[in-house]
């Protein structure tokens, strides 16, 4: 077993690694047995093991700090560590958090960004969900604290009667940029995670803006990890599914996005600086509760399981 100092000495021995030879890695935020929030890299030898990065002399205070400030040498070192045997903790012995529990800015979301979801949404409420032809719907989602897999999504029974789920692939910006050219988009991406864009539909549509009905505390489950962009296609093609109490509700693929990653990042960055650590959630496919006939909304005790191929499973209970 390699120990921290020994591995750390080796991290600069090899030169830069070409994209074709790079290995993706899974990065976690978790609470350890001492109730300390830690960052870890998932072992690729045992998917149930996480290596806390502090043991390797990497003193990043949280995931935002790592994304914003880690040099390429540290990231390449962690990728090597993830494929080596080191001292780790079992996932079952720690509390997984959202990979970025406290985003530095509101999450940017794309609305009705799959054709089938657009159709079911317009059928539900044409006035609220019709977009301008040729343009995406962007909205902000306030996230004071993102909950992780295994956490409870509040039902807000005193405020909302139409609680809904939206399984989504979200990307994390890795390099701050403005006026990002299409051919440079993926140079600015750090990795990908899963987000459940939880929505109180009655609150969402009660106001002219969607902000409140999508921004209640607990409405941004994320996780279980960030998977770095390496070895994903550009753009990535990932199957996306959502189950409620074991029943398959959503099943699609990210290659069916109306407006893809390149469009969103080039358009957004033309008017705003996209900072490292920013999260952009790319939208949900058809199959949400609002789109069922009649609509079927979440209730206390329901279990929502979101899956994105290559990333993992995000599962939460309504409570």
C-alpha cells in the first residue's frame, strides 16, 4: 500500500498525460466518523472505497476550493491515486454529501430542454412552458445547501401540494471564462454530476418566475459524486433514468437535448462570466409527475432514484 508522502513524491515524476491516456475519476464530499467534512477520490479498484485526499498532503478546504485552485499536477496525481492501492474508507462507513454542498452561485438550469418534456409541459400549461422559438429557457435555482444521496427532500405540505421530480445531468465549470468559443467549451468543464431539480409545481406556476418553486431548501439533491470529464465523449452521451418507488418514470439520453452543452456555454458566456465551480443543469426528459395523465405528484415516503450513466445513483426519500 502506498502512503501519502510516498505517492506525493511520485506525482510529478511523469509528464503531462495525453487526453487519450487520461483516466476519469470520481470525487466525493463526505462526513467522516469524526463528523468532519472531507474530500475524497473514489478507488477504481474497489468502487466501495474512497481515499481521503488529505492523507496525500492536499489541503483543499472543500470541493469549490479544489475546483478553483487545484493545479493540473494535483488533479493528475489524484487520477493516478484512484487507480492505485491506498488507505481508504468504505462508503458505508461515511455520510455522503452533495459533491458541492454550498455552491458559490445559484445553479443555472435549462427548462424544457428535451422535446418530449417540452411537449408534456406545454400540454400541462401552454402559457407557462412555451419558449421563444430558437432560444432556451434559462432560470436560476437558489441552493443554500445541496442535499446528498440518502438525504430527505422536505415535502412542504403546508405550502405545496404538487411536488415533482426532474432527473438531470449537471456540469461543473472548471475554468473561469467569458466569451467562450464553441471549440473551447470542453476545456472549461471540470466534470459532471446528477441533480434532481425538485419542483413544487403549484408554487412554481403561482408566480411569474420559477425561482421560488424550485429554490426551497432541500430542492437540489446532487451526487453521489463528480465524475471528471475525461473519457466521456464531447459532448457526453449518457443514459438518464428516474424511478419513483421502483417504477420507471423517465428514460432518455443526453444526446436528445434540444440545446446542448456547447450552445448553453457559448451563449451564456457571451453575456456573463462563468466562474470555476459554477453548476449548469441541462434539463430533464419526459416522464415527470406533472406530465402524467392525470398528474401524479410526490408524497411523504416516496423514494426517488435518479440515474445517469457513468456517474451513478442519486436516491432520496420525501419526508
